[in-house]
C-alpha cells in the first residue's frame, strides 16, 4: 500500500459519504412515480398535477400547492423537459423538497427528494474496506465497434435496455477476468458487476467506474472504488442488474460493501 494512494482513497471515501448524505443525495429520495400509473396526473403526497405531453411533462399548479419553478412561486401551467443536472438544480421545488422530472425509455416520471427522509435520518455511513493496492489492477478495454444493448432486470422488477460499449479485461490473482462495460460521454467506463461476496458480505451488485482508456486501451481497474448503486440508499431507484457475464467468479472484498443504518433495512439484504 502506498501512502499517497491510501490518503487519496480516504479523501474519496469522505467526499463520497458527504455527497450521498447531502440534502439532495440519494438518501433523500422518497419516491419515483411513473405518470402512466397516475393517468389523472395526481401523485400521492406530491403537489400539483403532472401529465405527459409528447416529449415533455406539463405541470399544473395552484397557489395552495406551494410549488416554485426556477426559484419563483408558481401557478398555472409549465412544460418541463427531463432534469439532466444535479438534483439541487431541479426546476421544481416544494419547500426544501426537489421534484425531479425523469424519462426512461419513453416513460416519464417524477422523483421526490426530501432532506427529511427516513433513510437520510437513519444513515450512519458506508461500510467500505480500507485501501489495498492488491485491488488496483491494470486493465485493457476492447470496444465492440458498434453499440450493443441488452435487456436486463432493474431493481423495480422491470426490464430495460443497458447500453454496452466493449469488454474490460484484467487479471486478479492469476485469474483472467472480463466485464462488459458501458462507455460514458467523457470516455470513462461503467460496469455493473457482482461477485462471490454479493449478498453475503457485500450488496448484491455494485458499480465500477474506471477512467477513460488511453489510445492503446489501457486503464485502471480499481476495486477499492467499487460503488454501492443508488438503490442501496433508497428503494425508489431503478438500478440495472449485472448483464450476462458480469458476475465474477472471485471474492471482491474491496470498496463499498454495505450501508450502515439504524432503522431502514434494505430489501436486498437477503438476496443472493
């Protein structure tokens, strides 16, 4: 273990803990509501009327709804596109709550983030394994040459498309392993993976975000920075499960493992 790498990991872990526990972090999510399930546009516990109109959502509000749009008290109708930025920048708010418009495969919805959510109040930290250089590996990325989409189950039980851009290869303890990965807009990689600790010492699946490969396809596979998916923090996220081939025949005893809480019990705690 190098001191610099260990110190960097500690800073990363502290920053990550602060971000997820912030007032607009994933712990604050109290509901994801698909508009197709609310044809009248009335969502329980969410003020206003929300209806889909083609490629946008129309919000209708009256004064008693207590909504603001772009920080200004709002009444009337407004057409809203999906919020692409951070939750704190969502256009619609109800007091301290942020109401985020989202779309998944043409299905529109609203997410309710409340800083006073039970999950946020129960949060006591992320159980993460301290840095060990053993888990920082040389990796090689090979693109598919064409975009591929596989249908995978999501945490809400629905199946959705997961875009894949290539294969990430690496060697762990003499064993050659691979992961199918997505390629982000900035060139960095994203993998959804499971391993032999999943559901027994670690959350049933985790995320990994290797940096963008160089011109030769070289990158770093650092399991010290394996991430809990958003659905580990709140039940209302729709995280994808690992695609075929992304359950590693190895024990990845590194990175974020589980959530520390005093009240909420994750529905995945008994899933293998």
